C-alpha cells in the first residue's frame, strides 16, 4: 500500500476522534462547570450556617435574659411590697392589726421569724400576754361522760359531715356517734418520712380521719412525732422533756376523751400515767404563750369554756377534737392563711363552735399547714399550703374513724 493510501485510510478516524472530543469534551466541561457551581454554592451555604446559629443563639439568650429580668423585678417588687405592708401593720395606727399579725405568725411552724423582724422581743411578749388564754388547770371529770353502748334504732347516721362558715374561715365537722370507732393511726416504726392523711386512713382500714399531734414538720418530711404517741395501748414514742406545756390528748379504754397535763414529767412518769389511766390512743400538743410560740390546747373542760385575754390567739387553720356527754366525738377542721380568702379561726371561734355542737370537753390539736380532713375517699379539707392543696402534709399520726 502506498503512502497516499495510508493517509486516506487514517483520515476518517482522525475526523471521528476530533468530532468525539469536540462533542463530549463540551459535555465534560458543562459537567465540570455544574459541579464547580454546586461546590461553590455548598461552600457558600456552609459559610452561612455559623452566622445563622450565632444569630439564633443570641435571640434565645436575649429572650431568656429578658424573661429572667422580668421575673426578678416581679419578685423584688412583691418582696418590697410585703415588707412595706408588714411594717405598716406592725407600726401603723391599728393596735388590733398589730396584735393579730404577731399572734398569728407565732403559731406557725416555719414563719415565726417574721415577727421578730418587725417587733422587739419585749413588744412581742406584751402582745402575747394581752392576747393569750388564761391558765386552765381543771382535768376531765370522766363521770360527766355517759356513753350509751346500746344500739338505738334512729334515722341518724353513725357519721355525719357538717359544713360550718365563719367570718374569717370555713370549716367541716365530723360527728361520730360511737367513740370506740375513733382510733390513732401511725407510721410506726418511725422513719424519715411520714404519710399523707389519705394513706394513713386507708392503711389502717378506716373511712375518715384528721391530722394528729405534734411532730417535726421541717421540709414536710413528717416522719418523727414529738412528746408522746400511744397507739392501741402501746407506747410508740415517749420523750416529753424539752418541750414546754405538753398536754396529752386522746382516749382511754372506756372511750372517754382525756386531756392531761404532762408539764414537768419525765419518760418514766409518763409511762406510769399511761398505764394508770389506761390510755389506749393519744398524742400531744403544746400550751405555751411566749415570744417564741403562741400555742394552746384546752378549750372546754367539763362544760366550762376557757377564759381569754383579748382575742386569745391569732387566726389560723385549726384541728380540734371534742366529746359530748353521751360520748359522741366531734372532729373539726378549719381553713385559713389565705385559702379561699380566709385568715383562719381564733380560739374564740373554736370554743363557740364546739359549744354550739354540745362539746363537754374539747382540745386544740396541731394545726396550720397540717390541718386536713379525709372522708369517704375524698379530702374534705386539704392543706392550705399551695403545693399540697390537693392533699395533706406528710404526717406521723392521725385520728381516724374505723
């Protein structure tokens, strides 16, 4: 084959190669251009993300800061308003308002210190002395109680629930015809935490109950009673020393309500008293009028109402136990401390109510935030503390109705 023939033969191939390169080379360039464009866009997007995150973070921080500032200003405003209000009450023209303020806060478990912030100890003691209850040394005369143990056919239920209203409180009363049904429920053996009232009622197989005696209420743990606890004739706690004016409140084996002064007794003497008086169920509360406490127990003894100086006490939530001459037991619980706009009940209010319902003997139990009543699977009176407004505080003891 000649040189010219070889040249003619190769020309079509070169032509095709050039055409292929021209055609597909253009496509390849377009692909590269698109790829480069996407890469550039992606880089642009990636470069925008940090600034967007910083911007969002700043917005969140700004909102949080403003919210925190509003809350802080609101809390400070409320605190300053309360301080000004308390100062005006304590140093204003109304002596009655000052006395009610002092006596009410001295009955609380956690807020006593507020009184000393605005009043001197001498002034506090003066107010307490002018608004305390006179000493009542009389003991329950058991001969005045005649319990009818025969079962009468009457239309009255064994347990009645009454609604009671006062000018500064609302209350409910359980009326139990058979005193042998009123027992003491406890969380013994004692632990760090007590139980809400509904659990104490249900765990003891009862249908109703109210809070019981004195106990350590710090942080609402409620696991430790104070003074004395007697349950079904057995002493479960006995340490009466260190607490002024302790009074035993409970029932003896004949189902009579007993209110007995334990002042000055040691544990051995208390043990002997429980045995001699055949106490079956009991707790304690305090009689003390000082610049530290304003507590009282005895309200009515042997049909005689207790006398008082001034208003006798502050206005607070209360729990009271009483007994009629036929043995019927009265359990009263009132609200207060702002619940439903109510201040609470005074000692005078309690005496008036218990006299109206026929009590021969009556005693004030632990009250305040502990006051509560449970009946037929419902809380009739809950704790006045906002965060326990659907139940009760944790308690070590409760008087229950089986």
